[in-house]
C-alpha cells in the first residue's frame, strides 16, 4: 500500500504473479487445468496447484487410462514424487505441469502384454518324476519286446535244428499215417538217414515192446508194435553206449536201403544211463559225519565223479562243466548265482525244456 502526498484516502495495489506457460515446475498461484477421467460433472476437467498426471495399466487383459490432478502437497518428495513414478510390471505413469498436458496416450508396459504366469503346482521332484516316468516305462517296454522276440526266434531256430533240414517229414507222423506209409516215404525219399531227430524220439518212445527175439553181446532185440505194424527194436546195454552211438551214426549218415537189410526208422537213448549213486559213495560211509566229509572235500580236495558219457550230450556236457566250476576250492573262482541262472536259462531255451 502506498500513500500519496496531500491525500487521506488509501488505494490498493494489486500485483499479479504470472508463471510461464511452458515451465517444468508447479505454476504458482494460477490453477493448472488437467484432463480428469473421473470428473463427469466438470466436463472431465479438474484444477490443481500441483501437477497433471496420466497413467496406464492393464487389468484382466484390458487397458485402463487414468487422468487426474495431483495436489501440490502430495507431490513428495520434491525430486521424484511417488505419484509420478512408473512400475515396469504394474503401470506407466507421467506427470506434467501445463494445461491439459495429461491428454497424451502412454504405451502399455511390455510386462502387461504377457500372459499371466500361474505358479506351478509341481515341485522339481514331481516334474522329474512326471518326465522320467513315461520315458523309463517306454524304455522298459522296448526291452521286454526285444527279449520276447529274441526268445521266440531262438526257440524257432532250435526247433528247426531238431527237425533237421528235411521238410518232407513235417507231416510224416500225422495220426492217419501207418508204419507201412512211413517206410514207403523213407524208401522213396532217396535218403537212408531216417527221420529227423525230434521225430525219431517221438517214434522210439511210443513203441510198445511185445517179446524178446534175440540176445547178444551188445544187448537185446525185441519185437515191438507201432501204429499197427511190427518193428524190430535193438536195445543196447548201458555199458555199450559207444556201440549204440556208432551204429546209430552209421544208419543216419550212410544210405542203407536194401531188401535184405531192415530199414532204419529211428534211434533214441531212452533208459542208456547208469544207476544213480550218492556223491562220494565210494569214499565215505552211507551216513557220513561232518568231520568225515570235511576230510574228503576240504583236506583231500576230492570232487564227485562225472560220467564220461555226459560228454556225448550237449546239455549234460554244459551242466557238468558248470558243476565243476562251482566246486573250486577258491571261493572267488566259483561261478556266481547270476552266472548259473543265465547258463541254465540259455540251456533251457536251447533244449526247449523247463528247468
């Protein structure tokens, strides 16, 4: 207020403080006009002594813009007010200080455009189990299929080996075939080796002995019946195994077909084994004590005898070899249980028998 000379009245002095239209700070006393998304009654406009604010965020897959006024008292701290800060994962916010400067459109943060990530219901152990379980099961199925196929192939080849190479005898033992038919087939086949080994065993074990018609140094000759026909059956003594083997080999490898010679049909070793005896029967009493057995087995290191005729049969030869390897005095040199199991399994497949 100023006083002029010679006057008693007072005149007010009005001073206007104007802020620049493009300043970067608050506008002083003059109100700042801003766009306001929630000010429906005021034509979407608000006034403030602070700043205009625009913010964008994503909610449930939809973009939301917020425009409003920020009072000066809420613009704290002075350097970077909290209301003007952006968050990469939540929202993009911008503050400005000119009229309607918050009408601009902001870009939605990249994080809001991603699909929401749900927390996994499975832990590391569960995930490993889910992935490894089916893989292991598939691998196990492949191994089982391979083993089954391999087993059937070995059985098939083993039966082919037993049936030899003569396809003409596949049906030679059909139920309606008589002895005369069998002899005729063998006579006209051009071979003197008789039937395949597997068929020979079947024939020999189905013959019914009738009466003894001769006896000699190597054994006996019987009259037998097979499918309504008479056959001569030569039975060798168990002590003459080599003679039986030699004669059977001659018949099966050399063509012997003559009207004055009996035609060879089959050979088998049913019943050519020695009488069974307990191990060490000739070294210890029938009911030996532990000390007596220890002396024979541990001190003298004696082992049971294996008959030489076992070498004539592959199955018995393998079995005898395995038995000897289990009798070693040094425990580390003996076969393991797994090795024995595998050997018996292979022998079972080769001989087509259950062990």
